[in-house]
């Protein structure tokens, strides 16, 4: 091997190390899923009749500034909003994982109790997913404003002097976030989870609000909570300081969703009863949102890498000079 070839090796190695440091392949990842199932709403006291029901299924995704928004009011099953290297199909709520650069949101009301209002009611099931991954520097989200949302709005009338409504359901929430160890400062991965029930009267005033938070008796106004199997209003996040660690939220112990993700075998139990509702017109709203937000910033080469690059380039220049003077 000639001396000139030996001088080229440090420069080539330094350039390779610089490229490796500045273009991590496992970037930023977020996954948020929830399956609400077995939901029944009954009125143990009084007379309640349903006037109208509006289903709401909405899914959106954003990848490096480009957005897709699907579904909305009156939709039971929103088409999947998918951008980038999405391999999961419509209504496949299982994890794709950190495979390619993508953002996807999917939402479906699998079954609905309304109408009719009890007696003769079935149960309601709603399932959502939001997932995104960035291989290279950029931004991605499938979030609340651009996200995976399911729910319903029910207009009902209390025909007796007083009445109550009872809520019972199960839920299987699951979230994961991850930042590769060589992402740059300013990178972040966040997964969010929201589930709320609210009742407003004819004036628009809220008379009942329930946001399960994993603590019985907490997160509720205008009623009484008797079961709260997990926090359904929370988030999971990772930043530059916690990079290299996979964070998982699995409060019910059901594990990663399998199959289509629309299972009914595992979940925490939730139950609540409203205070008495006087005769009049009301609107009941369920809002369920899963979301993720990612930012990946390119890593800055370490001083040692820059020094090695400088030595390599110096060797390259010296080698070229020897050729000219030879």
C-alpha cells in the first residue's frame, strides 16, 4: 500500500463517523392507543328519552408540515389519515413501530348504544390510535387538533321531575415514546390520552363532567365515581435528557394491542352516577382523543469527532501536496 493511500484513511473514517453522528436512523417515536368498550349509559331513576344522536369519528396526521384530516361529525368510522411509510391498513390499531418515517391516525366507533336509549340498549365501543416515527430530522404529529378522535353527542330530555344517569365501561389504554440516544438537543416525543364525559343543560352550563384519572372520587363534578381503573387523561414524554430509554404506559397490564386492536378481553373498570337532573333538555358528550407529537433535531458532532475530521483532512491535504511536489 502506498503512503498516499494511508493518508486518505483517517479522512474517510472521520467523514463516516460524522455522517453516523448526524443522521441517526432510529429517531423519534410515539404511539397512543385506547379502546373503550362495554359502555352502557342507563337511567336508574326518572324518565329519559333521546331526541338525537351525532357520532364523531375523526383522524388526522401531519408530517413535516403536510396534513391530512379525515372524518368528523356524523361519521362512525373515519378513514385512516396516513402520511409517509405507513404499513398498517384501515382499522388496524396495532403498533407499526419505528419502521420508516410516517404519521398516522385512525378512529372508529365500532358499535353504539344510541339509539335506542335503555331499555333494549346495546353497548358502545370506540377505539383510536395515533402513531408517528421520524427517521430523519423533522416534525410529525397525530394530535388533538390533528389527531384521532371518537365520540358522540346525545341530545336527551328528562321528562320526570328528577332523574339520574349511570355510566359503566371498560378501557385499555396503552402508550409508548422513544428517542434514540443520538438525537440532537431540542428533540422530543410525547403521547397524550384524553377521555371525558360531560352533560350540559339548555343554557350551555355544565352539570356533569367526568375525566377518569385513576383515583376514585377525583376528576368528577356533578356526580359520584365508584370505579376508576386507570388514568385516562394523561401523557407520556421523552426529551433530550431522557433519550435512549423506551417509556411505556400500560396501567391495566393488558400489554401491546394485538390483532386488530379492537379487543374486549382486557381492560380496567370505570363507573359513575350523575347527581339528579331536573326536568329539561340536555346534551351528553363523550370525547376520546389519542395523540402524539414528535420533534427530531439533528445531533451536533462531538468535539472529538470534529478533531478527528480535522486531522483526517489535514492528512489528505498533506498527501495531495506530496503528490504535487514529487
